[in-house]
């Protein structure tokens, strides 16, 4: 069954992918946990409840994953009706998500929306599905 939501990993102009780099830096068990929660987000979209996800501010959400005692956060936003864009991930050391991380997600969202239209994302999704 095709998910109603499509998760896209934000990439910089030079091809770096902050979320993928974060996932790759973790051990295999933690990678599996993160990817499992991302899959759950793709299934449920905005209906993914706490403790898995929460709205922060200005349309920026957090995906919450506990990794070997660490609190992992992956920030994301929704766009163009059915797309979820994962901006970046980090280990949370404070009780709240740091303002600098939220500002970073907002900056990455602005960059993403300046570079991509809904038609671009549909084309990317189609190309990815052909490669499967």
C-alpha cells in the first residue's frame, strides 16, 4: 500500500544530507530505531502522536527517538499537501529543543522551498519509485 505521505531528506546545494549523515554516524541498532520512527511518520503524517512527534513552532515539528539513553530529535516540516521534509537531526542535551536548532530548521525550510516546487517533488518521487 502506498503511503499518503512522502518523506524527503533535505539536501544542501552541494549534496550533503544532514539527516542521512546523522543516521550514518550511529550504530546499526540506533540506525534501525531512527528509520523505524521515520517509517511510522511516513505512515501517520500529522496524525503521529506524542511521544513520537510534536509541533514546536512556526510549522516546525520534532520527531522524537530515544537512542541508548540519548534523546534524538529530527526536525521536519510539511509542504505541498503530502510531503514531509526532514531538515536535520541532533542529540538533545536540554529539557527543550534549543532555539538555534529551530532557527536552523526554519532556515533550511526557506532554502528548500526556494529551490523546489510541488512539480519538482512529484518528479523526484516518480524517479525514486522507478529505481526501486
